[in-house]
C-alpha cells in the first residue's frame, strides 16, 4: 500500500494538522492501493498563508526568470513521464498506453504552449498611440485556489498551475481526492525545478472540506475550478461572500453534426472520440446528429465500431478502453443506460452490466443508442461513460436547433465537405469551441465553454490573461526602450 499522507506546504512535505485518512481505489480491481489524507481547516489555512506570504516576492520576479523556471519544469516533467503515467493509470483507470500518450502528453503540450504564449505576452502595454501617458499593466491576480477533477489530471493541473506561475501568482492546489497521486508527483517536479517555497502548495481534500474552505477563504483572490456543473455552482455561491474571481470549466454535452457529404471516416472518428478515456471527457461528442439520408449507414457503422471496441484493465497495454473511475460513476452510468432503454431509445450496442468476462472492476460496455430524441435524459445529462446517442435530422436549421438545445456549451463538432456550411455552423453553434472535420485545435487555442459549461478560457494568451488583473495607469513616465525589444514595455532587462 502506497502511503502519501503528507501535504506540500511552504516548500516541504508536512504532516497534516487536521486530517482524515482515506484509501485510493484502483478502478480496474476495486481494491485500495494507496492511502492519502483529506485535510481540514488548519491545513487549508497553513497552505493559504504560505501562498500569501510568497506572493509579493514571486510577483516581483522577471518574465525571464519565470520562463527559465517553466523550461526546467518541462524538462523534469518529461523525465518523470513514466511515473506520471503509472500514477494516473492506476488512480483513474486510463489504460497505460493512453496514460503515456494522451494523458501525460496533454500536460507537456500545455507547458510548451504556455512557454510560447509567455514569450509573446506583454505585462506592460501602451493603451494606444492616442494616449502616450497611459499604460496598461497586467498584474498577477494574487493567491489562486485550484480545484481539479480526476478525468484528465495532468491536463487540468498544468492548465492552471503553469499560467499562474507564469503570471506571478501563488497558489494552493486541491486535486481530486479520487486521483491525487499524479498531482503529488507533479508537486515533486515543481520542487525539483526550484519553485520557491510557498509559491505552489498542495493540500488533498474533498469538496465539502478543503474545496469549500478554499472557495470561501478570505485570503484567496481567485478560484480556478474544473469539474462538474454541480460543484461549479456550489463554489460560486461559497465564493460570493468574499467576491473572489471564479473561473469555471464545467461539463458538456457536445453535438457532432454529421452531414451526408461528410468524409468516410467521420462516423467512426466520432464514435472513437466519444469513447476515448472511457467517455470521461467534458468535450466528448456524446450526441451524434446525423443527416437522414445517411442515418441508417451511420447507425450501422457506430454499432460495428462499438462492438469492436475492447475493454480492459488499466495496466494492460494496447488501445482498449479502461474502467470508469469509481463505484459511484459506474452506478450512475448504469442507471443512465437503463433510463435510455426505459425512455424508448433503440439500443444497438452494449447495454447494462459489465462486458463479458468481467465480474469486478468498474467496466462498462461500449454502448450506442439510436433514434434518440433530444428531450430524453441520455441526450440531456452528461453521462461520463462510453455511451453515444444518435439523433437523426433533416435540415441544417434543425441540426443547429438540436445542437443548441442543451444547458451546456463546451464543444460542438461538424463533419461536412462544404466549407461555406462549416463556417456558417461555426458561427451559429453556441459553444466555446467548434471542431470541424476532425481537425485538432493548434497550440495556444483557448479551451472553455458558455452557458452551464463555464465562464473562462484556458490555454495560450487567454489562459494567461485569466490569471491577471488589468491595471490602468495615467501619467506614465516614458522609459528608456528595452535593449532587446525596442520599447519600454518589457521586463527582460
Ligand atoms: P466534481 O465536480 O465532483 O469534482 C471536481 C473537483 O471539485 C474535485 O476536486 C472535488 O473534490 C471538488 N469539489 C466537489 N464538490 C465541491 C464543492 N462543493 N466545493 C468545492 N470543491 C468541490 O467532478 P468530477 O466528478 O471530479 O469530474 C467530472 C466533471 O468534470 C464532469 O462533469 C466533467 O465534464 C467536468 N470536466 C470539465 C472540464 C472542462 O474543462 N470543462 C474538464 C474536465 C472535466
């Protein structure tokens, strides 16, 4: 049994003051394999105090120093890739190959992306040529609480910690109590990279405990949260009394609009994307909307893809999908599959119960429903399991109406050879992201949603701005131009 009961506060691993011990469960076996602590108020207070004390010093560092630090973090992150992959695979059930590639890769990709964005980022900018005595300063927001989920641990942690470091913020991270071990490896990486004491702190805990204590803490300036819409609402309410800034990346119910002129691989690609990470992605395209003339063929393709999809434990190599993360998640997904059947959707692959050959582990059958109506529960609720709903449509207008008829607005997808139609749809779909014809978004592209999917953007320049306060200055004294960049708005020399 792995013992990781300490917290990282003020640059050292310290014993909890006020903690409860809990076990971390391997979702492939349902067996505990590690013990951590859930902190209490005294631990939260100690971490916040350390971050507060370190804030002025860290804010005073130059961009060049912070870039050097991020470069060291990236090197060490790559060196510890296997440790990160093993931790994530065990704690949240990602098959080891997926953990090594997509899960670990997402973090490295974000660190590189932020290094690039930071290089171009101007913390000190002119207002405009009409106002030479005005200046805009991008100040760090201060002390940030970060609350993260279990589904893409390094993706979400790097999307918060790296831009906070880059902009001169200090922070307290509370990773998911279900998947806390990779976050502790990440803390070791930051320590080894030389992040100064107090700049980054980690306290484990649950939502009602450390999560709520951080959200309401008077000495926290901002909460950056990724997780369920339910918790996002609770955090916003708790944060309201202290009027801290609240950044939310929440759930999704993405539509994937497949037109008759879509490429041959579009349906297969959509099913595989929906099932990736065992369907546990906020941006999963879980509603496949298919033009009527190609609907029957699409349903048949989706059935074949789902039936071929292998399910297996997280320590097995290969391209299978793993279990869902927990007993609670397993029960929720099973109940929703049953609800789909009860409400009259046509089950064409998978269904209730474990896949053949499994009598334990939180394994779910890759499941596809056809003839889904958009008012059915499976089309409205985020299932967070390998479950796809297929819905027919007749016209482009109808497809847009169905796609936008959801509480969520994170990612939508379009598959069509008609470029003018794609651009039209990109404008009409109500979501923070629209991905078309399987093209992935480039580094620096912002990630985030509208409506109940949240209110912020992570990644690139936008991800840095989230951690800044805009300060407007008048009566600015023109400074000597920077030797390297030719203007006065630079802290490099
Ligand atoms: P969750 O909301 O239950 O937990 C997420 C984190 O919030 C955990 O660290 C948890 O301890 C904490 N938490 C829970 N209740 C809290 C409260 N009342 N106050 C403070 N903290 C609280 O979500 P989860 O089950 O871990 O993750 C799955 C959810 O995350 C899905 O809904 C998914 O769509 C969403 N998600 C969103 C994005 C995005 O960027 N939009 C990315 C990944 C996951």
